[in-house]
C-alpha cells in the first residue's frame, strides 16, 4: 500500500470518506483480438501481491495450478486450461485473470471460457457469470483480510520502533540533566542545547506516531468492512 498517499488523506479531515475495500464491476477485456466479458476489481495491494494471492487461493481452494508466473518473469495473463470448478460449472473451463499495476494499488480482471471463443458473460451464460462473481468476492475477502492483517502488523511494528526510540531519547535527556547539574556553565549549556535537540526529535517522532495511528485506523476500518462486503 502507498503509505504516503494514505497519510496525506488523513491530513484533510472531514474531506475524506473511507472507500469500500473492494467493488466488483462487470466490464470487458481485450483478449485474442476480441473484447471479452469479465469481472473487474481494484485493490489497495500491489499487482505482485494480488497475483501471489490469486495463485495461492485457486491452488488451495480448488487444486488448480495457475500458469503465467515463475521466479524469472510474470506474464500479462494468468491462466489454467481445461479445469473444473464446480462452484461455477460442471463443464470443463479455461480460466483467465489479468492483474495490472495502477498508480496506487492494482486491478484484476477475471474471465472464463468453455473452450475456444465460448466466453462466459452476462448475456450468454448469465448464471455462470454470476457464480464467477461469487468466487471473486470470496477470493477478495480472503485475500484482503490477510493483506490488511499483514499491513496492520507492519504499522504496529513501526510504531513500536518509534516508541522505543522516544524512550531512549527521554533516558538520554534525564542523564544529561543530571550531568548538567554537576558540570560547569559551558558544559551545562551544551547539554541543555543537546536536550532541546532531543526534545525536538521526540516531538517529530510523536507526530509520526500520530500519522501511523491514523493509518492504522484506516487499515482496521477497511478490514472490518470485509465482514459486511
């Protein structure tokens, strides 16, 4: 997630409304020189994270191995040919997904065919198209719940690290105060100046904690919304 973008939004109180974690829309994708019906979702997560989540989900949930990704490169289209997903149809399917990076987050387009040129859509095979949406909704909830949990954990670690730094600086200030009382005027003044610098650094650190805390609230809100999405 682009943390800076989120933090800037929080600097505009009253002007920003939390968006839904995800929204599935019917759209089209150009594939094999034709427009194909598909379901589209935009995520906060990066394209790499979504691809990894999609591959893991289909493998764990439906024992389907996705092609198009390996350790050396990632193709534009992720696919699995001649597979069966009973949650969509008893017929064998070719399933496809394209995950593309956006300026913030990524976009997933999910589409399926019954073989050559028989693509599932809202006009042809509407029932199967609706079932595709259900599968995508389930994936989105599962993936984003894990994604936001990891993001929350990462922010908490950052806050803890900053708090540890503040504690150390406060300890240094107390040491300097004690030392200043036993020192000459020049040394005492230098220690006072050092403490003023440390106090300024502490205020900056507290401001960072405030921003990270706001980001934490943002992430927790998005995760909580998954329950009712």
